[in-house]
C-alpha cells in the first residue's frame, strides 16, 4: 500500500492569492525559500538594551550619561557587599578600635572579635591591620575556610615572616640577605602549636600580628583547640607574636575552644550595632565621597530602617542613590528610599528558602504581622537573638509576653524561628539569616507607602505552606 504525504501548500503555484493570474506569483516577489524566511522591515526602531555605564578600565562608557562620574564615585561610597578599606569611609566604632589597639600594644593580649554577619567585623579588622602596618608590625591576614587546619595555616603564616628577624640569623648573614622567610626552619610532618611557638620565640626586632578572619567557618574542632593552645604558649613565653581571631558568633565560647585556659590571655570584643549617630556618619561619608546628598527626611528614614546595621545602611543608601540618579537628581528623597527598599526585598528573597518566604506570607492577619515585626526588630537589635527580657525592654510587658508566646508557638512547629541553647533563659533566633531583615524591610515598606511610589511586590511564592 502506497502512503501519500500531504505537503504544506507553500511551494506550489496553486497557493495563489485571490485574483492572481495562473502561473504568476501571489506577491511582488517570487515565493521561494528566500521569500519564505525574509523578515519584514521593522516598523519601530530597535530598543536599546541596558549596558554598562563604565568600561573595564573604569572609564565612562556612555557619553549621554551626565551622571557617569557620579555613579563611579558611588561605587566606593556605599559598599554593602564589601568591607571598608578606606579609613575615610570608616564610620563610628572608634572606641572599639582604640580598645583593640590598646589591648595589643599595652597589654600584649590576643584578640577575639565576634558578632553577627554584616555587623562590620571585617571592616574593623582592616582598620586595625592598617594601624598595625603603620606602626611597622608584620601583619599576616588569612581568611579561614571549612577545611582549614593548623599545619597548613601556620606554614602559610611563616612564609610572610622574613628570616631577617630570627635571632639565630644576623642581618648580614647570607640567608637573611637573600630575603628568605622563617618557613624553612619549621620541622617536617604535621606542625604542632608548640613547634610554631618555639619558632616565634626566636623572633626579635619586630612584632607580628596574625589575623584569622572568618574563624567560625573552620569546622575542625582540633584546629580551634590548637589555635587556643598557641595563644597560651605565646603569652606564657612573652613572644612578640599576637593573634587576632574574628568570626560570626553570639558569644565567645561559640568561637574559641578551651576558653577557661586562655581567658586571661585574650580580650574578647563583641562588635555592637551602630548607634543612630554612627549610621548618620556612615551616610555623610558616602555623601562626601559620591556627591549625592540625602534630604533630611530620607536620611531619617535610612537611619530607622538600618536598625544599627552598617550592611543595611550601605544597601539602602546604595540603591536609593542610584534611584535618584536614574531620575536625573543628585538628591535622595523618601520616594528613592522606598524604591530602594523594594530592591532590597527582592535581593533578600533570593537568599531565602521558598518555605521561609511562604511562611512569612501566610502570617497575614494584623496582630500576628505586628508580633512578627517586633520579633524581627528584637533579633536585629541584639545580634540575631532575643529573649523575654529584651522583648519587655522593647515592647512592654503585655506585648512582650504575646511576642514570646507567639515565638514559642512558631519554634514548636519549626516555623521561621528556633530556640537557642547555652543560656538559663530561653533565647530564640531566626533559622535563616536573611529572615529578620526581610520581615523588618516589609514593615518599613508599609510605613513608607505614603511616600508616593507604587509598591513593587517582593517575589513571594504563591503556593500555600502551613504555618
């Protein structure tokens, strides 16, 4: 049986337009392959796609953007995703920095700096190491990782200490003049704290500051114990080497193992939230650097939204300033702050799980939403954790009791918050780092509604999840 396949009538002469004569094409051009795939002439000019305003050499890339130089300055003015390196941009925390310098210089202590994410620990470390280098300290700065161990970390440290400062090698010896480091003097095999301490005890004519940032990322408990042991060895032998350990932690014990044995050898510095005056200083530093100014009303909104967090302050200032430039202005007004909040909410949503976003979305009735907002404010204002005493200080007796009851109910069902251990009193914190900021931003967004901008809804998922 023969199978016949019907072809589309695109190529034959029978597919004629009405009124065309036989044997002639239906249009002005013959209908062949070229005619079939020929595009019609566009009726509108092509759209201009977004493009970079500066090129890779940091030069303006668009002649039609009169604010291009301002945009370039703005990138250095507010840096939510990067620590502060420029001393002119360092806001507040002078008392903390002064205490750290005195502890190192006058008391010869080791430092443990701790606090929540985004609180400004790394910026503080950069100011501290800059001051130490100005004083001719040898500064070795390392960021820890999940796989960090003592041997690898401190062999890397030894490579940055010149052999010139080892007591067994005079400055005129061939080895010292060659510019080699003390790393070649370390024994083979796994390096022990005692062996590194022995090496450091021979250093003279200088002082060494070893900075271990993101210490909390190290998962090896032995590494933490070895670092604590090294601190004790260096202190007991009055060695000219000091350690600065920094990381995310609610208290000292979370960051360093064997605290009792080294407590007298260290100064623990919790990095606090910024005061309103310090946040205003941060904003003014950015204004001076970028040339974009904040109106008094906009600055007040930013201070309130920041809730003492330098990360939030930088984030809102950055987006608000860009919003003003997009509207051909060099002054930031409350509507720009409202738009910045929308942008920030969208960014935070991408860092949270679908489940957490759904749970927040499902707490819709007014009383629960208010309680959730108070809980978020308490968490942001206390380094990520809160308890009944803090809630009473913030919201008063009756409202505080409602907040704690509501928190306990959420924690019992595994929704958004969890109970934290390590204290006689019950403490709570949000399970996801971004959740407290997200809830707080939602609250601030509602308060800024009268500012005049239509709200752009954050990307909350629609699928219901039981709370």
